[in-house]
C-alpha cells in the first residue's frame, strides 16, 4: 500500500536554522482550516525569516496561523512560540508533560541539576559535564517565555489530527 505524500496530506515542510550542531529543525504547516503549524523553530531572527519564507511559498504568512501544535519540548521546536502567538494570536498546544519539562531547559538550577545528574550517570568526566552545562546555559536565549493555551494527551483529537504520544527523542514526543 502506498503512503500518501506530504502534498497529498496538504502538509508542507519548512526547514528552519538552529544554533545547534545538529543542524536545522523542521516545522510543518497544514493550511487548514484551521491553519496549523507543527512546532515553532528556534527563537532566532534567521529561523523566523525561514519560517516566513516557507509560509510564503505556500501562500501563507505568520498572521494566518491559527494554532501551533508542539511535538516536544526541545528549544529548536518551541522557541518561536511567543513570537508567532504575538503576530497571529494562535493557540499554543502541547502534550500534558511539556510544562513539567520546561524547567529542565529554562531554569538555571534545574539545568545544572538535570544535566549534572545525567552526565554523571553516563560517566562523563566533571570537566566535560561543566562544559556541556555552560553551553546549555548559553542557549537559554533561544526561548522566549510563552504560554501553553491547551494541553493534549495520547489519543486526543485536534481537528482532523489524532495525537500519538511516542516518547523517544524526548520524553514529550508526539506525532
């Protein structure tokens, strides 16, 4: 059985640059209705410009976005949430576990505690753990504070989409 293409599903990929060695983060737009953005990219001017360009390529702009569905809580996927909401008034939706996980990427003490414990458990030498924590703290600026308007859970229906909670890449992964 052939799988439908992104175009057949009316879902369009937009690649947004990040400040991380992993490279760009993909976001996806569904023209709706409602116009739905899956993930928000990293909070940089370059990522916002790439988002605007990608939206324009399918005849949309940021002001057209009705909702942003966050697939997980990593900085390169949630960073532009506030900016998008300010421009469009879009609802921001995330898995119910996301609010509990945000301090691990935003709060200095939580970052130090979480990464310190994780890297120690993995056997990283203390100098390396300190360097990783320092780098993570330097990247806190790629996230503006934002408000999650609605939480979802595995199996929830959001318009024509069904949420599937599938932790893996992060503990909040959803498709």
